[in-house]
C-alpha cells in the first residue's frame, strides 16, 4: 500500500511518463517514443527557450501535447517565409522541418509561452491555438527511454 501511494505521489508531483502521439516533433521525437517528464524543475527555475515540454492543449486541457518552447516572456516572435525570428534574429537551430509560413510579430506576455513543433508543416502549435499559459505546462522532457535504440537525455 505504501509503495503504491509513493508511486502515485511521484507520478503526480515529480516525474511523468509520456508517449509521443503523432509526428509534429520530428526529427527530434517520433510517434510512439516514451519520455520521462520532469514536473519539478519549473517550480524551481524558469522555462527556457528551446526546452521540449509536455503541456495541456489549451483548447482541451485533457489532452497533452509535446512541443518546443521557442518564445519566453518578453520575446518578439515572427516568421518570414518559414524562418522563425526571435528578437529579430534567426532562431531555427533545433533541426526543424521548415514550412513557408509568415506570421506577424507578437510579443510574448508575462506567464505565457510560444511553442512550436519541430515538424512545422504539420504541427498544431501556438501559430494555431495561441500562446500557452504557464499553468498549462506539465513539465520539461528530460529523457527518451523507448525505443532503446534512440534512448537519449535532453
């Protein structure tokens, strides 16, 4: 009984196992990858640009998404012919699959984040559903443990 209670507590507050559904994070993550999600870090430190996170989908918080944070509070975000600009500088150094989209500049307000999938042409992300409120972030992806052939630490 104590062991089960401890496992539930760890899952709710410390780590979570998450499964990638879909291809929006390719080439970094693939459909079916199993991830370890750190649920504590963002209680102790700030969300960083480039972090891969699990978040509650803003339009249906019962669904989890895996995305990359590309804009933190105060950042100016825009896209020109598919090239992501953060604070006026090219910021596509994540090995993403680009698209040809344009997006007018926006400023990320306090306690919100701009997230995108690495497979930009097929990703449902902040370009579609808007900014993500801080309380919707479940945690930072720390490792992929399955499949074993692609196990890695983030």
